[in-house]
């Protein structure tokens, strides 16, 4: 039996206290499944909440940590067709901090060749959230203004970039002055410091 590394926790708590590097059996894909070998994984604030036990939807313990990553298909289960070995896909969300995992072939999300591994690894949680905020919460006509707090967060940055492409104007609130210029460089129209009344 082959084994692989995985970052696991058996209790909820601070990551430094509860995460352990463990050896787990390399999973074998069942019929209709593929196995995905991890290329890169991201670390999200929600990962800390899930490990700490404060996130809205927690995994059963023991659990492999992490929920966002990208990998390549390296094994096919019986009956799987139309999927090539080596295809780049989203790594299974239920435990991204492990060397490989299996999921149904029908649930694969393919990664375009033009997207770098690093970018793909952090593209499945925050950018879709920003997209939903801009496209599904309210209808915004080009030229409309939108206001957001935590403008330098991963979701906030994605909102700024997508809004720019949509012809929308953004006002983004940040907590520290040194965050203003980087956000403006990404296309933010106005960046305001929390608690201030000035324009930047």
C-alpha cells in the first residue's frame, strides 16, 4: 500500500496547535471517479475558521484541512471517459492539503492552459464570491458606484478588478494607509481609510 502526506486535525483549535502532518493511504478512484494529484494549494481565512471550529459548515473529524487548490488527473476509475491523464483541474474541496484525492469525474472543473498554477490555486473561492456579488445580488448599470469595506481582502481585490472590467466605479474602505496605493494600482477609483473623512 502506498502512503501520502496530509495535513490533518482531529480536534478544532488554533492551526499551530491541532494540525499534524500524517501519512494516509493513497486513494484509489472508484468507478466513475478520477484521482487528482495536488500541484498547489491556497490558504484562505476560511481555512482557519474551519480548523478552529468557527466556520459555518464544519467537516466531520478527523479531517484533512484546506479547501482550495489545483492539480492534475493522474488516475482514472472504471468507466471514466473524456478525461485525459494530466488534465489540470480544481483539486477536491474536501481537504486540499494532501498529496492526492478522488472525486467523481462529473464534478471536475477544468483549468485553462492560459491560467498559471499559482493563479488557479486561489481562483475557486474568492473570485467566484466577487462575481456573485457583482452579478447576482443587484443589477448595476455601467457607471454605477459600489461601496465595500475590507477593500484589500481577497474578495475586495477581486471586486475592484471585476468592477473595472464592467465599467463600474468603486469606493473601497481599508484599515491602514499603506493599503491605499496598492489598491489604487489595481483599479480602485476611491480608497478611504477606516474612520477618516478624506478622499484618496
